[in-house]
């Protein structure tokens, strides 16, 4: 035990030693000598000096908590015979840990430096392209120059946004969709803090849904979340629908609802890090719900025409990706609120140096989360933030947003100058709303009456009850009449409470004028708290003792969440001040709460409080590292009663800016402004006739070939010749009229299910393999064996161009008219064989938004290759190019960038595209952001009125780089083993990125396999297992 105490003393010395603290180092010289004797084999050999080594190499860059943990592990081995080796062992362990930490920080620094260079290069490229104006644009620029004198500074951009007007509000009938996928979401008795997924975001989205539903002009609000039918949680989370707010009688609105969408295992609560593989399943379920509601609302208030969502708003990364897919499918504007951002968290974890990039990614699925946030930025019209600091310090880390480029593009749009296909989402600051009705009612009461009941001379005679927390706080004070300086936060080093205590303790005038109340969470035993919390609380107690602050500082052990309003009220009644001295505060909700109760505020100048103080004009900003500035600001407010009263008055007067009605008003104004930029085209749903002429218009064409005017032919043995002739002529006339109408529905007739063939069957040269013929014919024969014959439609979805598809069907003698639709060029185009291969113009318009068009050509050719290419390494594949697809031919053996790398570089330049390698990586298709084979299939299902579950996709075991997206969702997937020879998936993403299991659910019940060279009976057996007979 005695020898173990030497190790204890040694480690304590290390913790006390600093690189510049020579005196303390010398004071431990005896320990150094003793330990040196213990570890020296030869008296004359002085090879290793532990203390000196630690001070110089380890302590200066090492976390004390890790050192402590390592020491605990070492002293656990109390074999005295090993005491000589034990010290060397601990030295080596900590040295190794420190080296690992330094290496992680070093690697992170290199990565960040490289990424900064790439972003700077991307911005320079974009600015260079934007500087090349067309002649017409130069004329516009010259006009501006002649009309306005040159200015030293760029003028502030005046917004053209119109404030949400209440005019003609009754006729708006808006349908708004909010999405918050993870956590436990319900309207009443929210279990906030139950786990890391159920926190402030849940409260925010529920209150936002209610507030929007109470706004004039909003007809219905749906909050979509995940349905959880697990014994681990309350049964209310398994209810499909929950009403949040009931509309006033006679208002004509529907109110707000929580809609729970099943995805993943229904009997299991899944944390947000494990929800990523189920994204597409949630998207399909949400689409089914939205389509049903759109139809229903249309029948109620819009003459039968569907009412699509006014906006789809995703909250957090997972819901942001869901919203991106939904908005792309329905062609409606998308809004994003990040709440907490993955890239910011990733950088912070790397700076700590405790976990490698791989460890962080494994634990938090951080790379998958970051890609979801980047995809959300691509699709979003608007990003809602709480503060400007969030825009600059957090969103500024993303490839998809550059604040300088965004401003430049905004200037060009205002001037009517082309942006050459560049796009940046609009960042808007809309602070979270709060309900202040109860607060203001309480605040109007007598300010002194309640205080007398606990600190007045007649307190025993006053019968009025007071909140228990008041008595709990007041018992700490020698003089409870003094104003209270209130700080309320969790015991976290970042909240900077110790600096506040030092500022208070060292300012004698402040100590004489005020008391200090510290509400630092709840505690029973400090030793049992987390390491960081216990350190903060122990330092608080030490500082109270050091400055002899007994009787001047209150630090109660417990308080309830419901007692927080009473704490604010007590500070206000003593004419006190609220302070938030955090090193960095992302928003500062407590500042708004304090202002609502009439408390002036002192807040950190780092982060969100800057915007809050500017809006409320009720306090002072300080440098959180400057003790003198903190004490001066507090003393100024406490001592100057006129200033205190003015700040209180301003806070109460301006607090409405943070109310829910004001939040909704600003929110809807910004959304309306974004919708004016978004060319929304309505998506029509086919109305199925009660008595369809035939199962498809293709069948009508077949009948017309056998039509006989002499009346001998009996159609189905039921109609005579005249009736048959009349029906056929009407059908053909209807078909011809549809061809001449640009807004006509592209419908093949009544379909109840779709079979989609998406097998990417290519040889090493990128040529279509002959086995695709057998696959197509086997699938169609299988459909003929089911009871749904004639009601099953067929779609071919491929990365090839329409010309290549036509040539392939001719070569292999496949009847092209057997297909209801052909999806070409990786989902950028849809053609209808039964309409002479006419392109779906509505779909082209549907996916056009944000498509750079011709601007992408030179950029993609410049970026595609990793090394300087020869002239024929990558070339434009002219025959496969179209208005919505730019195709590039890649020479075999040429190293090209992976999809993730290429998309990153395009995002840095403000270009939003979908990148797909196809034809065994010999071709690169650059298509619109909203275009993909999966999105095309969803478009057809919605247009033809088919449920998402009523589709079957046939794939190979591998394929193009969009293969993974086709595996997820509510559709059934049948994988044909051995059907694909060469694939393109090696160019999807790097090894450092996320894995396939983060995209595709393991053991999905919707994915089945059939053996190679299988026939219709084997496929039919698999379909029967899905319930398709």
C-alpha cells in the first residue's frame, strides 16, 4: 500500500505541474528522486526521468480525465513484486495514448486544410464562371453602372419578401407537412429527456404544428413521425393518428395531427443512428398518406382537384432526407431545420482526439448523417436557423453552402442576371416560438406581496402560499432582500459558471449589492455524477469557500422543471438580473424565458444571444473570458435602477417577437417568398373510369387491328358490331385527343400493380447482355400466370438512352408495346410505347428545377478525371445526351472520381445534380437532382393511382451506382442471382464513407432472391410468398 501511495503522489504531482510552473516542479524533486531510484537498474544509468518526460511530452496536450482513468487501471494491480514495472507501464500507456491523440488531431488538421483548399477552389471556379456575362447581361450590368454611382461597399440586399398577409386568407386552404422522424413524439405528457432522441426538438415540432394550425389560412398540418408498437414504450406511440389541435367550430380547417408512419421493426424502438436504412420505407409510407390526404382535401374544398402540400419541412438530418425525396417526387418546396448538425459534431469529436474517424463513424453513423444533410441542402428552398452564428459557424462547414457564393447569386438574381445553373439555399433566422400568455398574466401581479410572505417581518401572519423553491433558495442568503443574479444551466464546463463565480467573488461592490443564485441541474451525490459535471460542481464549491461567499450564493441540490418559472419570477421580484456566461451559446432559450418574466439580461457575445439582445434591447453583451467585463455589466444593471427598469420594459415590450404567432407569420412569409421562386407544377392523379374501355390503351390498339365493319366479329361474345364500333371509335378519339393535349394524363388505363425491370445487365465493354431478353420475357410470362393478368403494368427502367432501348428490343425481338412506360437515362426521362414513344413532358418539367443544363458540360468534363486526361479519355456521348441528361463516355482503364467525390466538388460550385455511373462504369450520366429511377417509379405510381406497396422491382445482385436506392422502400424486390456480369458500384463512394448497411436494411422482408436461370414458376413462387397470386 505504501508503494502504491508513491504512485498516487506521483500522479498528483503530474496533474499539478504546468510547463511554466517551475516552482511546483522543484517542490516534487524528492518524489522524482525516489521514483528514479525505484526504476533505475544501474545507479550510474540515468536513461529515464518519468516526471520530466511527462511534463515535456504528455501533460501539455493531455486530458486530465484520461490520465486519471489510466492511473485507476494501473493501481488496480497491487502485486508489490511488479511495482518496478508498474510505473514504466503507466508511462508507456499514457505516452501511447497521447501519441494517438496527437496523431488524430494531426490527421484531422490535414483533412480540414485539404477541404478548405477544395472549397476555395470551388468558389473561385464558380466566381470565374459567373464573371463571364453574356452580351445581354453585360448590357444590364452597364445600365446599372450608369444609373448608380460606384460605391465602396456592396449595398445591403433588400428583400422582396411580402409579410404574410391576412387578406384572402380564408381561401388559401394550405396543407403543411412537418417531419420529425426519430424519438418519442406525442402531444401530451412528452417524455423529454427520456433518451438522447427525445429532447427539445420533439417539443418544438409539436408546438410548431399546433401554432401553424391556429394560423389563418392554414387548413391542415400533419406532423409525420415513426410508429413504434413496442413494449419498451407507451402504447400511445403505436397509434397511427393523434389529434394535436381541434379547430374552432365553423373555421373550416382540419386542425393538426401526428401521423405515425411504420418503418423498420414495428415492435422495436430504434435510435436515430440506426434509422438510416429505413429512410425509403418511411418515404413511401409518407407518400401513401400524403396522396390520400391530398385527394380527400381536394374533394372537400378544391372541386376534386388534389391539394398538395404547401411546403414539406424536415427537422434534423433523417427527416431532411425524407423531405428531400418527398419534395422531389411531389414537386413542392422543401424547408429544412437542422437542430443539430453532424459536421459540427464530427469536427468537435475529432478535436478531442479520443476517437479515430472510424470509431466516430461506427458509433454515430456520422458520415451517413452528413451526406443526408448535404442532400437536404441540395433540395431545400430554405433553411431555418435560430441564429446567424448557426449559419456562419455551422452551415458554413458544408459543401452545399457557401455564404459568399450565396450572396453573389442572390445579387445576380435581383439584377436579372443568369446564375449559370448555380444554386444556394436561402438561410433565414426565425427563432423558436414560445407561449407567453401565462407568463404575462403572472407578471402583472403585485411584485412585493409574494416576497413579504417569505422575507417580510409579518411573514408568519400572511396565509398566502408561496412556491417551495423560493424557500429553498432564500435559506442560503444572509440578506435575502438584495437583488438576485440568476444563472441557470447544466453543470457543463462550456457554460462557464466558474468564471462567473470568480467575477462575483472578486468584485466587492457587486457582492454588497446582490446575491448570486446558481441553478445547476439536480444532484444527489457529486461523486456519482459524470466526470465533467462533478468537476464543475467541485470547482464551484471550492470557489465559494475560497472567496468566502457563504450567505451570498445559493446552489440548491434539486428543482423540478415545473419550478423553473417560479425561479425566474423570484429573481424578477427581487429586481435581479439573469446571466448566461457560456463560452458559446448556439441560441439561448433561457434568455428569452428570463426576458418574458421581466428580467434584464447579461449574455455572452458568442453565438445566438447577439441576435436576442438586438431584438429585445433588454441587456448587455460581454466577453465570457473577461471576468472584469462580466462583473462590470452585472454591477451596471443592479446599481442603476433606471437602466434596470428600461431593460425590463424593453424586454416585455419586444418579447412578442419570439412568440409562436410571430414565428408562424415570419415562417409563412418566407415560405411564400420561396414558393415564388419554385416553379411548382401540379401533379394530377388518374381518375379511373367506372367502366374502363379496356385494360389498357394498348389493348385498344390490338382490337383495332382485328376490327371488322361487317359485324361478324363479336367482342368478348357480348357486343354486336355497331356497339363495338362505337366504343372503339370513342376510345381512339379519346386517345388522339390526349396526344394533342399537353396537360393530358399519360395513363395506360386501369392498373393495380407494376412490375418494374431494373436489371443492369452489361458486359465488360458496357454493352447490353443477351440475357436481358430472357429476364424480360420470364417476368412477363410470370405476370400471365397470376390472377391479376391484364391489371399488371410493365416498366423498364435503365441507364440507357431511348434510342438504345429501341435498338435492343428490335435486336432481341421484344415487343416494346408490352411496356406501359420506359424510364431512360437513369430516370431523367419517361417514354410511353403505347403513345408512339412519346416523352412525358410533365415529368420533364417535374424534374427540371435546379437543373444546370448546358452549364454542367464544361464543369463535369473538367472534374470527372482524377488525373489530367488525354483528349479521348472522357468524351461527350452525344447520342445518349438529351435535355435532361448529359452523358459522358469513359474509356476503360481511365481513373475517374467516385460519385461522392464528384458530387462534393459540384456542390462546392453551387451545382445540384444527380450523378450515376452506368454501363459497367463506361458511362457517366449527369441528370437533374430530382431525377432517378426510383423517383420515376414513384411518379408513375402516384400518377396512375397505385399504392406504393403494389409494385415489384426486379434487380440483379449488383448494378449501376443508383442500385442501393432501388433496394429500399415499401415495394417488393426480387433479386435475380447471376443476372449481372459487370457493374459500376466500385465508383459509388470511398472506403472512408458510410457502408451499404447504412442505406439498405439487413434481412428486409421486402427483399427476396431467386437462383440464376430461373423460370416463371420460380418467380411466381417468390411472388406468392409476398401474397401476390
